[in-house]
């Protein structure tokens, strides 16, 4: 059943300050509408529960990619296409660019935004595992001011997040610390393109003298939120990427994730795929 359009109300504030003031006056009454690639799917299916929206698509304060000495700052309205086309991101943050290229088709990539992907809070989203690996930080803004939050602490449970009703995601900050790390990203879905992931794996490691000096591993579609595999990372530090270490890491990894059976896959399949993706990551570390 399709939604009845006159039952929805959409307004476009003239600037960011106006949008934030409206959200402050009526917290929770207005839902931000960015690229709309997730919301329009729900609208078409007649399953969009919220009725009042603020279009933030044209607000310049939420756009742009800035490169500084220590961070790359990405405006929340930056599209997946813009991410892929940015030279510094492609060179230093290939996992994020790969995730952007895996998100939907060309039309979705031209319209969908990184901030919207985060705020949609889907555990199957393509970019969050990469953001976790890169130790991303979020800059949140309201009429009362701004605050920073580590992205790994943003999602609290399924579709729940530390974003107040009067706040917007303003920008995403990526520390420029992993350009020399070995990096790996893979999304496993029903088909090669335009599929919701069954398992999404992002990993990065700093290898020194053949040993894993440090590592970051994150997975999507295996728990109510994106998972950072902290115990697996701990096991790997200081080790040679050997078969014995891989097998031990695979055991620890399956203890850190809690996949479910659903219409896209089974928990058993997801556990096995997660282990296989860790093995592929190891191949890169050994090369």
C-alpha cells in the first residue's frame, strides 16, 4: 500500500539556524529529510510513520569536505558519489570510498548522504564499519551549541542512538592516522550490486617487522548495531599473521557477534562468512 502524500508535511528552512530553531521549539515533532533515499522507500511502501519533515538538503553549512593536517572533515550532506571522487579520501580512507561504492545504485549514490546513512541507524548499513575502523568522530549541533562524540559510542541499540530530538549531525571527522595501514573491506550480499548486506567487514592493521602492531575490525549485519571486534583486535596485537593465530582469532570473533536468522540469511551462515572474511583480511596482512 502506498502512502497518502497529503497526510505528510515537508518544510525547507532557509538556513541551518532556522532549522535548528524549529527543532528546538518542537523537539521530536520534526524529522530531518536529507537525500531521502531511505525515507522514500518507506514512503512508497506506506510504512513511513513520521508525518512532519524538515528538508535540510540545500543547507550549505552541512556540506563540503575539508582536509587539515590531522583530520579530514566531511559534511553530513556529503553524497556517496562525492566521497568516491575525493582524492584524499580515496588515498587515505579507501574503506569508506569502497563502502560508498557498494551503497545502492548510481542514483542512490548521487543523492544519499553519509550523515543520513549514520542517522538511519541500520546495522546493515555499508559505511558504519569503515567509520568504526577509522575512529571517526561526530560533530552534533543544536540551537544550544555543538558537541563531539566518538562514532563508536553513537549507536546504543537497534535504531537507537545518542542524538537528541533537537540535534543534527553536522559533520564527520576522520583522523589522518591510517594512511600506511593495510586495509580491507568486503560486503557480502545476495547479489553483487544494490543488495542489503548479509555481512559487512572492515579491517585495518599496522604491520611492523611482519607482526601486527595494531588492528581495527568492525562488522555490520551481525548484531543490533555495528560491532567493533575489540577482543579479536586485542588477540592480534603483537602476533605474526600465522594460521594458528587466525584460527584463534576466528574463535574469538564469533563470540563477539550475535547474528540472527532473517529473510536475507541465517545466523549460522553469517558466523561462517565472518570467519572467512577475517581469513581474507589475514591474507592481506601476510602479503
